[in-house]
């Protein structure tokens, strides 16, 4: 029995020594990896990332969970350096969650700061601020040295700068400097100087901003700190551009680009190229701007930075359109639209990808746990040859642990199912929001059309109002002439017996007043005032009909009245050399969404008036077809070629000058007619005018 106990004790001692050796080995590997990817270093690549993943698996198999949070945060930083921001956020959050269970409060505070730095880089300012404030709460409670508190202060200041709260940011920077001075701490002063420079630049104090950006640049150059150099050069470039010193701005943008390329920071490269392209565009170097935007697209595509891609595509589209290179412009517009469509679902896709990655991680952990269980079981079988009773006890313990693990796994699976249901609900809500946004876009286009007409309608209202005002003034003058006569008549009415002299005076007053002239003039003035008030009423009624949102509920609609309302609103645009010919043969009503059909009629008629701006004829015809109402609006304008006709209903396509059209009017009109189960077509040839033919069902469920 003594021999058995001795063997068991020796085996346990060997196991403990081996376990401690494994722990030290894994701990040293984690520390070494953290140093290698530290601030200013650039070793991030696929091989390093795979090595970190293998190290994570080894730590998990060994059960050293106090190292697990560290390795997850390290993988997050590697993913961030490689531009894989979605994966980086996932590992940061996972690492923080594990670390809160197995590490001390100061470790957790550092993890909150790391996640806050990540959100600051993504310009998710309020999330960044929330993380740094949580870190500050822990550090103020547990950091007796107070050294890390100063660093958290300037992290909070950076978040406030991003939100635009510059005075609050300065307050935290002052607190950071004060504490560092008390502690005689000179580390990270360069970050504080850069943040002060950002504040002064945003305040327009460019000379002071330049001074602070330059403060730590020599040190960063001496230490080959390319990450710090990128920050300093980019800050100086932006400051010079805002200052109007474009040549200096170009020099420092190129220096920032070189520093970022040295450490292969593709996200920073994309950002710098976009800003450089904007500079070239502003100083009238379009060819350089286009080339730089092309490079920006390549860099942004590598890290899937869609916000930067959209910026580059939009600028290239505008520049090629201004050059008259329409095929190239359309190419970039299509790319812009494709990326924009993807970006509108980016949040939901990110959630689904994170959920899938989390499920994969859980499955992998289960496989590792199963392998770990088999290894333990093998050890128990070998130990059974040494001591039977210990094997029985260990087997019982293993069964209990396995039972609890299964319960935990089932609980986790249930939680993931609930989470999946929550994601599905979010997706449904997002789709509903997109549909609502589409309806709002239609209404916004109607309001934009109304806004364009505001000045003309104001002039149109001014004519009848002026005539009313002039008529009232004339009435007042006539009343002034009649006042003496009316006063005498009043005295005569109140007098019991009027003498001859009084009657003679009355006759004299009547003789001086031209009664016939006044009677005719009063009748004419009354008619003028009445006509002016009727015209004002018609214009206001037209505005009310067009601006009112009748919702999606179908209502009866008199087509000819809708056309007349649109013509009333557009009357100020109808010049004397524009003739309107009407042929109303329908004389009935249809069931439709009234406000939307009014919007279509206004858009088509407005385009027709603009087409014959130099003079011409607009013909409007309505007739009844096969259980439908047909509306034909034809102008004698310049017409359009085949290519223009193909694109006439595309979003953002317009042949008007910049500022005279949104490019959405006909696209929205087409969508409204399709929604009503109707049809809209265009017939046109160069030099032969344009006809729009609208067909709407008489009664149709929408």
C-alpha cells in the first residue's frame, strides 16, 4: 500500500511540475506576441495570425483560462492591423468577456480601453466614450499608482473631440497633464500634444495647431515610429488644407501615405488617398485626383471599407460627369449604387457574420473539450493500472463534470437560439424601416418639387394680392370724395326741418361729385377685387391639394381636375410664347392614391414646360381606353435621342443643369404608376418633341 501511495504522489508531483512548465511556456509566448505587435510595430500577417490561433487552442486545451482573455485580445489587435474590423471587434468582445471571469480589475480596465481605442478608430465615438468611462471607473477604484488614470483621461478626451465637445475634451486633457506632472510621468505626451493640435485645428487656430503637431514629430522620426508619423503627417496635412496652404498640405499627405505604406496600414492608406484626391480636386488637378481615387478604391477594397469606397466612387462619378464622359460616369454610378445597396444592409450582415463566427467558435470549443475529455480518460485508464480506487473516484468526478458541461452546453444552445430569434426580429425591423424610408423619399421629392416652385408661386400670388390692394386704395380715395356728401345727408336725416340754405349746400355738393363716374368706378373696383381674391383662392387650393399626403388609402380622383391643379401651380412658369392645348375626353374618375398621382402629373407637366422654355406648344389629352384612363402630355421641345430615352426613368439620371433637378422625378413617377398597376411610356425623337403616355386602371386594388 505504501508503494502504491508513493507512486501516486510521485506521479502527481510530476504532473504539477509539467503543468507549471506548460503554463510558463504558454504565458511567455503570449507576452512575446503582445510585444511583437505592440504600438509602432508591424508584423501582422496571415502566418502570425494563424500562429496566434494555434496558441489560443493550446491555451484552451490546457485549461489556463487566465491566459485566454489575453490571447483573444491579441488576436483582435492582429485582425485590426490586417483591416479585418468585424473579426477584431468579435475577438475584443470575447476576450473582454473571458477576462472579466478570470483576470483582475486592472486587466479588465485595460481591455475596456483597447475596445474603446478600436471604436475610436471606427469613428463610433459614443461607444468609444462609453468604454473609456468604464475603464476610468475601474482604474480610479483599483489603480493605487494612478499612472494609468492619466492615459484614460486623454482617451476620453479623444472621444469627446470626435463628438465635437471640444471644451469637455480640453478639460480631460488638462486633467491628464496635471496628473502626469504630479507623477513625473513623461510617457504618451505625444498623444496629448496631437489631441491638442486636433482641437486647435477644429477651432480654426491653425498656427497653434501646427506648433502642436510638430512637437513630437522629431521623436517619432528618430524612433522609426511609423504609426505615430502617420498621425502627425496626416494632422499637419489636414491643418494646412484647412489653412489654405495647399502645397504644404500635398507634401504632408504624401509623407503620411509613405509612413502608412511602410507598415502596410491599408485602412489608413485608403483614408489618406481619399483626402489627397479631395485636395487635388479642390486645386484644379482632376487627372491626379482621379488617379488617387482609383488607388483609394484598391486599398479600401482590401479591407472592405465601404464608407471610403462610396466616397471614392461618388467623386469619380461627379468628375467624369462634369468632363462629359458619360459612359465612365455611369460605370462609377453603378459601382456606387452596388456598394450603397450592400452598405444599407451592412449592420445586419455584420450581426449575422458575428453570430456565425460565434457558433463556429462554440463548435470548435466543444470539439476541443471532447478531445480534452478523451485525453483525461486515457490518463485515467493508465493510472488505473497503478491505483484502482483513485480511478473510481476520478471517473465519478469526470462523469459529474461531463453532466454539468452538457447542461451548460444545452443552456448555451438555448441562449444562441434566443439570440438568433432576436437577430431575425432586427432584420424584419430593418426591412420595415427601409420600406418606410422609400415612402419618405417619394414624399421628399414632392416637397422638393414644391420648394423649387416656391419663388414663382410667391410671384404668382403677388399679382392678385397687388390688384386687391390697389382696388382697396382706390375705394378709400372714392370714399374720401363721398364723405362730405354723406355727412350732409346724415345731418339732413337727423334734422326735423332743413332750411333752404342747407338744401342749396347739399345740391352744390352733389353737383361737385360725379355720381355716374363714381358708380362705374366702384363697380369696376369691386370686380377687380373679386377676381384677385378668386385667383388667390385657386392658387392656395392647388397648393393644399398638392402638398396634402392622402396616405396609401385609394380614393376617387377626377383626372382633369388634377391636371388643372398642376397647371395652376405651374402657371408662373408659362411664358407668353407657350401655348396650352387641352382635349379632355375622359370626364370621369379613377380610384387611386391621390397625392401620388398629383405628384406624377406635376413632374411630367413641369418637364414639358422646361422643354419648351424658348416657346412652343404643350398638348394635354385625356381619353377612356379598355377599362382604363389614358393621359397624353406632348410638347414641341427638342426631343431626345435613343440613349437618353433608355435612361430616362433611371434614378439620378437628368439632362438638366446642375441644381435644376434631382434626377429622381421621373424615376419616382415610374414607380408610382407601376404601383397603381398602370403603365407610363415615352415617345420622342430629336427635333420632334416628346410625348408621355400614362395609362391608369379605372378601379384596381393597389
